[in-house]
C-alpha cells in the first residue's frame, strides 16, 4: 500500500509520496483526534470532488478535530490523481492507495489502521451516502452505542437490488438474531475500541455489525437519507449474493465456535457415530437371532462408515480444542470488558485496545500484501 500524507506529515512540501516503512512508529502523528471519516474509493473520479465538498460542509460546523481517510482500492479511472489533488489543498485529507483492487474489506481495514479518530464514520464514494447525516450518527454514538448503522429507509436503487438486499437482510437477521434492516449500508459510525478489534478479510465488511454484536458491542440503526447514483455504475452483481451467503456461514462459525470448536464437531460427529452404532446394533441383534447374515448387507458397511466418520470428526474437534487452548493463553481477557475505575465511575473506561491494531498501523504495507496473497491462494 502506498500512502500519500500531504501536509499532515510529509517530510517536506516536495516529498509527498511516503511509504509506511519510512514513517514514525505510530504511522501518523500520535495525537488522537475526534473524528475520522474512512472512504473506500474504486473508480469514482466523477464524484470525489463533490463528495469532499459535502463532507467539509457537514463536519466543519461541528468544531471538532477531524480527518478524512480516502483509500483508493486500485482505481483505473484517474481517481488517485484527484485524491492527491484533494490532499494538497486540504490538510484534513489522508490518502492511501492499494497496489491493486483488493476489495472493500481490505480497503476498510487499511483505512481503520490509518485513522486517528476516537469516532470513525465509513461511507461510500458514490454520493449515495449523504455526508449531512454524519452529525446524526455522531450524536447517536454519544448516547452510548458502539456501532450506528445508517438505515436507507427510502432506498433509491433498482427494484431488483432492493429485493435481493431485503432477502439477504432477512436471512441474516434470522440466522444471527440481530434484527437489522440494512446490514450492507456503507454509512456507519463506530467507537474506536470496536474498530480496533475487527479483523476484516474476504468480503467480511458486509457483516461488521454481526461481528461487533457477537463481541458484545451495542448496535443500533437510525434512518438516513439515501441519494440516487449520479455518476458511474454500481459495482453490485448477483455473484455477491452467493459470496455473501458463504461469508455469513464463516462469520457464524467463527463467532459462535471459534473458542469451543468441539461443540460443533462433537455434535456432528456424535450424531453420525450414534447413527452408525444404532444401525450396527440392529443388524447385530438380527444376526444373534439367526434371522439373516450381515456380512454381505450394504447397511452393515454404512453403519461401520458412519462410526468411523463420526469418530474422525470428533477427533478433529479435539485437535481444534488444543489449538484454541494454546491461542487463548495469549488473549487479553479485558479485550471484551468495560472497566469501571473508582475515580471515573461516571464514565467507564473502554477496554484495552487490541495489540493487533498497533501492529497494523506500523506494518500496514506488509499486512495488505499478506492478506491479499492469502485470498489469492484460497481462490
């Protein structure tokens, strides 16, 4: 990943092309600011200038410290040049550029690693998300919520896209227990300690609220304005529905069984093993009664196969438990805890930031490449 930092921390006005390895250990200036707006960009050159004007108009009246982090996800339409021009004219702008199109999840992960804000807002670059809703999202976070989802209640998309989205949201709500109308909206707001615990890869960005929900963070959605696309064309296609379904299975598995894999493998293996035992027992009773031989019956082979398969799956669960037990020795139990100190009982201290977040800030270049290589290997 290439980072264009502009006037925020470039060594001098003529040296604006800075890689992460040449930066200080914090990646960016260490001081924490109030708000970071993270915007993934992929072939949206027509909308970028207008989007930035709207962001500035929405945030400046708040009188807070802020930045907007644009992550160019390998655009081929000149978006990178426009982003660099924006950062030259505005000290609030940070621009990161992926070496190629790695996908929205990695773009968001890179943006989160670069962001310095206590609050983070994500939005798409196509002007369909309204920057004027940012104050509304921030005020909702101030009420004590950890994640605020912008619900596109009056969605201005094609009927086909709205129907597929409704089906996906309904299935997701049923399977996860988190009742959300608009899971895949790009307009969301987060507290920093929530973002620091996210691990995004593949297409996991769709299910950030689910991941946060299973980690114990408080989720709420608020209605927001949705605009019709003015420029370019949608990146949506029906193949995303299939990939989204597979990713949902991954999220459910990792969220519910990552620390107790034997509960899953043991249940499946136990059912198969018992089915094999029952089949073998019935055949054995018939054999003892002299009713018929069992050595040539296909059902006998099925029973033996089920018992072997069940035993193998349960063994796999035990191996997974050994791995989990080893990993848990290095896990900080306060990662999922809100700590109340006596001197600040009115305002609870947030739980400790994950160690991975500081590493991601320093080594984002290497992390981007390694995650992308892993995705290519799996593909």
